[in-house]
C-alpha cells in the first residue's frame, strides 16, 4: 500500500541556468537543484512520490507542435472512478488566516463553475478537466461548489505536521461535536490549507502540496483530500514562483506582481488548481495517470507543471497576461473581477498541455 504518496513534487531544475537541447521537461519552474548539483540529485516529475525521473521526463516536454506535447506521454485509464457527481470542496483552514487571504482562495473555488467570467476564464480551464471519463463514459462533473468550512486557529496538532497528521486534521473536522464537516465520499473534496507559520513534512524540500485519500483507520472514511501550504515566509521562491524569485537563481531576475496582492496565497492558487484537477480525475489513485505504479503516478497536472501560456517550458512560464491597472501577471479571469495565475493541464484528446489563454484558441 502507498501510505504517503505525494503530489506536486519538485523537479531537478537546470533550465534556469542553461538551455536544454531537444526540448525541455514540462515542469513547474521552482529552482530547487541548479547546475552545480543537478547531477547529484535528480528529483521526479509530478506527484505520487514521483512519476518518472528528470532524465526520463525530458521526453515528456519534447515539443512538437504544442507546449508539452510528446509521443512519450502514455497517459492511461486504470478503470477507477472519476468525480462524476457534483463536487463540493471543503476547506479546512489550519493556523492563522487573514480574511482577505480566505477571500482569494474562495473566489478561485467559486470561479470553477462560473461560466459568466470573461475569457480566458477559470471555468474554461475546468472544461479540460471535464474531458476525463470513467468506465461508464461519465465525465468529471461540471459543478464544483464551495461547501462547509472549518477553521483550526489553535493549531490543535501543533505547528509542525507530518503527512499522516494531515489526515488527523481531517478526522477532527468531520467528527467535531460542533458543526462537523459533512462526510461525502462520492463528491466531497477536503482541502487542508496550512498558514505560513506551519511546517509540514517535506514542504519546500519535496512538495508544495499533495493529494491522496484518507484511511478509515485514521479518519473513519475513505475521502479524497489534498494539502497545500502557504509558502510566503518559508519558500516563496520555490512554491510561489514567479511571484517570488529564489535567492540562488542565476542571473538577475525580477518577481512578477501577484494579481491579488498576496505572494503566498496567489502562489497557492495554482497548487490548489493542480490538486483539484488530479483529485477529480484520479481520486483514489486508480483512474487517470501515466506510469505503471500507482504509488508513483504522473497525473494530468504533473504533465504540465510550469506551463501557464503558449511557449511555456523550461525556465519560461509561457505567454501570460498583464493587468493594465495593477501591472500584475495572470492568465485567467474569475468571479468578481478576480484574476489568477493557474497552470495548464493535459488534454487527453489533443495530447498536449492546454489552457484557455492559449494564443491558438
């Protein structure tokens, strides 16, 4: 059994220092290992504890016509369920969260099923997630709702959490004697969001977020869940790039301005999107992924890490949009004039990374 299958793992990054020949891997551009130590430690692309080694992943990003397209990608359906029923997302706010920070993430979640948002929209991005089906032909649900929430301002499990402790946080939330979160195995997604002063096992070193499912022995139920951390004070250059630049990056670099004015939370938005797309298409780690080992899957968002626009790949995030008023960088619109930067995901019909802000749309 895979006990601590992680998602959103950091990749060996040498592309910020040199140009790679014959294409580049589709990675999220977090400068973790640079040229000096790249050969000593190769991390893995994507989630699930890793999908393929960075060396093997070079083929995944070998561009033909479109960003991230490659005949080396063998994304397969493994006969498990997708979230075809209406999806309800239950945030669990662990630690100290300002109201404005919660508003940003709530706005993103509400934007997923808001087709009235201007183009390019978060809702259009979700339509690519909806292309994934189960064995009955049922698509991932078009309806994503913001459900009941819980706050743990008292840090009930401390300020340093292990991966399994995340499940204990969920257990307390669904079993609380006062206003417990509803238990919904068919369409419920449980997001544990840790504040910037909370350390989580492997945070900033191997992961900015991960998803899996809860163990009945701990929680009492099997529920898809994800953890995402606010990196603002711990590693914004790793988990909130391009809104922060790591101090060890080679050459002069300027951070982009975040669209909602919060480096850590604006950086979290893309990680939340990454995990939601993968939970919807692979909630029990037996549906859509590349690779043969479910302990180490490469999923639909892993294949497009670091790609936010046309031309993305290597150290380049792709062509994005610039807000005329604030000068902020974004690529998708949401509700209430909100703007977000969200990574692209793999389109199973076109076999390349796709996003609503693509120049060829």
